[in-house]
C-alpha cells in the first residue's frame, strides 16, 4: 500500500476509539495522531532506521511483524505512563492527562500498526508476521484478489478510510450540535 493509504487507514482505525472514548478534543486528536503514527511506523522503521545495517532491516522486514509491533507499543505505553504519572507538562499543559489516556493512545498506535500489517498482507508481497523468529509468510486475501502495493485495492482501502473518517466526523458533529 502507498504511504498515504497507511496513514489514513491508521487514522480511520483510531477515529472510532477517539469518538467513543474521548472526554476532550485534545485526547481525541491524540488518538488520531497515534493512529497515524502507528500506520506509518513499520515503513519508517524499516527504511529510515539507523539500525538498518547491523540488523539488516529491509522493507517488510522485522518491523512488519507482530513481535516488533507489540514491543514498540509496550515501549510507547511505558513512556506515556511515565509521563502521565510524573505530571509532565509544557507551559502548564499536561501532555498526557491520565493513565487511561496513555492506554487509549497506545491502543490507537497499535491499531495503526496492525492496520498497516493487515493492508500489506492483502498485497501480492504479503508479510512475514513472526519475523525475526520465523520466515512464515501470510496473505489475507486469496491470490486472485491480491493487488500491487499501488493497485486498485490500495485505492479502495484509501477511499474506505476516508469514508470512515468522514462519517465518524459527521456523526460526532451531529451529536455535539443536536
């Protein structure tokens, strides 16, 4: 899938969580940000990391696996929890309002990563979800329905993501103003 599709899909996965659990606009925006960040994380880590040479990272390598997804999410949750419990603030504004918010943002981040993995598993290349422990390869669609990373499936997922974002936004606005 293309980068924009991964990012919008990450936001679309986080949007219902932001809408249903958000006591404030800031928490909701944080949910969307973490969903987008999770959606882009696997490609960023593989292709931009300084660890590329010693770990021999490659596209759809270890960062496209569940062990890395869970480990990075646990690390994000730990950092957010420490920030929440320490009362860390910039100019009097708390960056992480509570442990509940830290948990919610971590779930949105993981949702973004999992949406990335699921969408890549629908392409012809598939993913190896158990790297670095196993080379087992997975596809979520039967062979005739798999697409190139920039093919019609990418456009369909992108449009579906935009639809989820738009419909959830309309529902939120209707709920707030009615």
